[in-house]
C-alpha cells in the first residue's frame, strides 16, 4: 500500500523507505474449514490406481518408472498448523502461462495482450492508469517490443482515449476556474453551479498561463462552460475518451445557438454513434439533428450568418496565397462551383496541362480576373463540335480521377447532361452525383481569346445536383432537414426554396427513395413524364396552379431564403404527391404521381423498386461484367459515398466494385458490389486486406492486424 510522507509508522521493520510501499504480512486465516479440507483430500486420487486387491502383477509388463521423492507442500498431503503462514507459491509458470518467458502463439498473449481486440484494456475508458500501462509496455526506446500488430493498434486506440480523457479533465479544471471567477453580479446557478458569464480578465489569465491568444483562450472557456451547462452527455463521452477534442468541438459549435434542453435533445440523436463517425460524418449528423430539433433556429442562424459574408486571403505555409469566400448563399456557391468546373473542362480540352484540381484553380482565377488561359493554338481534338466526352471523374479538392463512362460529363457550355437512369437528362435533384457542369444554353466561346465572362459561360444551377429532401418537407407537411450532395444538411426553408427553383428548370429530374426507421434507403424510383395520352384533362387544357395562386411569371431564381434579386412576389407553385392506384413493381412500394405545379409541365410517374439490404432476389443483376444503368444507380442510392469505413468520396465519382471478382464467379448485382473509390479499390486488392459483403447492404473490412470495421448503408434524412 502507498506510504504517506506523514505516516507515523515509518519505523515499522516491514516498511521499505526507498520505495514508499509497505509490505503486508501473509494472511494466517484459513480459507477452508476442517470439513472442507478433509473432503478435498478424500477427492484426490493418484494418476495410477495400482493393482486391485488380490491381483498379481503381469510378469511381462515393464517395471514401473521410478518416482522422485518429494516433500509435501502446504495444502497438498499435509497442512500447516493453524496460525502459521503458508508459503507463497512460486511465480514461475510453464510455457504459455503468465510469468513464463516463452509465448505460445494463439494461446498466450504478450505484455500487451490486454490491448488486443475485445480484451479488457481495448475497451477500457481513457484514464491516467491506461496511459501508465501503455507507457510501461512501450519499453526502451518506445518500441513496444513483443506487441503484435493487433495489440499495437489497441494501444494506439487506448492512448487516444487516454489523451481525450486528459483533455477533458483539463476542460473540467477550466470550468472550475470559471466558477471561481464569475463576472460581477453573476451568481452560481443550476446543479452545475456555473455562472452565466466569467470575469472579463479570466481570458487573459488563461491565455498567459498557456501562452495562447485571447481568441484561443476564450474558445477554451466557452467550450468548458458548454460542456458543464449544455452538453453533459458529450462531457461524459469526452471524459471516458469516446470523443476526442475535435469531435467535441463539432458538437459544441453545432449547438451554439440552442438552449440546454435543445442541445441535450441533439445529443440524444447523435451520441450513440458519434465515436464511430469521421469528423465530416459527425458534422453532418449534428447539423441534421439540430435542424430536426429546432428548424426555425437553424434557418435564423443561416440568415444571420449571411450578414457576416466575407472574402478572406492569407499566405500559405508554402509561400503561395489563398482566397476564400465565407457565409455565401448555398445555391450561388453551387452555381459558381459548376461554372468553375465547366471552364476547367474547357481548359483541359484546349490542352492546358494539369490535373482537375489545378485546372479548377486556374479556372477560378480566370473567371475572377476575366482571363482566358487556354493555349493560343489548341490541339485539333479541341476544335471538335463538342460531341466528344471526357470520361474522367473528379472530386473537387481530391485530385483523384476514375473512369465512369456511363455517367460521363458534358463537354460543351450548353449543359446537355447525359441521360440518367430515368432516361432523361439529369438536372438538379436528379441522379446521385454531386455538383456537375453548368447547364443552361449559352453561346459557345468559339475560339481562344474570349475570356470566360457571363456571356459565354453557362448560367449556374442548371446542371446536375443531388438535392435530397424529405417528401413531407417538400409538401410543406413537416420541417425536416434536406441535404445537398457535397455540402451537407440544409434547413427545410432552404430545401424548399432550392426545390422550387429547380422545378422551374424543365431539365430537372426527380428520384424518390423510401427509407426505413434508420434512414436507410429500402426502395427507390426515378420519375418519368406522364405520356401525353395519359395526361389529366386539366393538364392538357390549361395549367392549373395549386392553391388558387397564379404561377410566377418566370423561374424562381436560386439563392438564399430570399433569393438574389429580391423575394418572389407570389407564392411558388406547390408540389403534390398522390398514389396512382397501381401495384407497381413486385415487392416494391407502389406507383405514384408527382406534380411540380409548374405551368406547362406534365406530371411525373414514379414506380418504386425495392433496394436489397438484407436479402437479394437478383432482379437487377447484369448479364456481363459492367453494371446496367439502373443497377449502378441503385447501388449509389444505397451507399451515397464510397463503401470504405471512413471514405466520404461521392458515389457518383466512384467505380462499381465487384466484391467477389466477376472473373471468379461473382455476380454483377446489388448483393456483390457497391461504389468504391480508386484508393479503396487498390486496398481491397492488396493480399493483406480483406473486404466482405456480409449482407447486400453491409460491408466489413479486415485490416492486416485482424481488426474489423463495418460500413452500413447511407442514412438519409427521415
């Protein structure tokens, strides 16, 4: 037991002054009663029962081996007198047992065995003790000698939890500093006994102590206060090491404008899986939960922040510079992104060297500076009429490309998108792809030398955009969040604004997904225009505006809650969604009619097919290696991003990857494939890695260490 410096028993002969520990004498208390002892002795038998009474030994039998005489040990054949300490058993053990210098693979763990997958320290909460054990195992030079790959991974995870726990304890100490430094007139309130605000110069005190800026010190104080007052569940997860500081800050920023009760409601929606999500995935989950809990506050926060719109510039560490816009209207950002991408493709066709990231950066500056960076004499191939197609996929900011010829991007400025799975050009809200090329008709630049001004570039927000919006939100029946591929969750008001703006474009296509209680897509259908001979009389004769309102005279411009150019003078047309009274596809979810309410536009018919999650009937299986358009589309709806555990690359920029290779007998089907980026495709083919599709919708990846990680289908807003 530890010896305190002021202990009066320092003269005890059992005390080791050099170590500060006291050696306790062995216990003299018997752990068996006399009757139990006799019964145990009676149950003991020799391994060789010997001869039965009256039995003679066989003369042909070999003589029995000689046995070494050994003295009985206490507790075996003899018993120490009462009150006499029994001898302590030797610490030596046989091979494979604790204390042995020899390890038996698969049977006896090494010094880090408790950190192996599923073992005690692999799941233990973060603490100083956990850090101390890991430091002991690190050994000379911190080389972790004797630890297997699995145990080493467990050590890394344990140290991550210990680091988070230490950081949480630091913030708890900061919270105590706030309690001791309340602002003038602020009393300690609530069960947490925290003041509403802290003294003005507490920031300086903390900043000086940590050699931090006032902004950083203030952020630490705010986070410590929120953890005590608003986010007790996050605080507990932080203290146990489930969440590290970066994820805790995501939760705190996302709930900044909520009351404590609302913040705790958000916690209840995301904390159960927060530790398994990447920072980007957690940010989306928190934003979605905030919109579900307080949709009006989410809308107000967006509109208030728009007043802080700005452009920032700074010097990069490399010596180059950066330029960034902040708090901009989402629709206009998407339009600008599409415009940049379109001009980058023009530069590529003209022969300018560079990957798509470099070309987009050049296009960004061209548009801002009214420049044209195309070479003076473009290659002959770029003089074509625009019918050729660029088969390379891209993801802005990734610099990684992949082939996807079935969903190639348009080359010219006219924005004629390729046919999607619906058999129509994909527009805003259609298809699983992220921001695509610009789309509305515009004059072709024709020849080099014409700068990329608005007169030659396509108007934004007329290309391909995947806008996901709950049907109840679209119809005005509920206030649930929508989502834009490549951006994340958006509040219901903005989702409806974007949907109405998209509806004004006749090239827009629509898809409808049915989700289960977890948000997983279990059914999907692509809308097709109703045939002219089936159109309802009201549509054939005269467009009728729902709700008795006259339709607006022109397209509703995309933008923020109040679009650029002023708010719409009349209410936008209303969407309607009704059953057709038909059964729809076998095993599916019926057939439906969607009306955009736009004058002159036909209604849309949607037949909902099932999506294989747990079982598969192979109805969409392709005959050959390449997936059909519908198979690829449904796979991208089921998993909106790469199926790797932590990859968030949009599915539209991934390949359809057979889990069991087609050449090895694997099906081209939903039960044997999903969207996979090029990096994770190469990982899957590495002999030390293994990827399994344990159900049609669930993938499990096994690392060389033996640790396994599972990916579920995408969770959509519900």
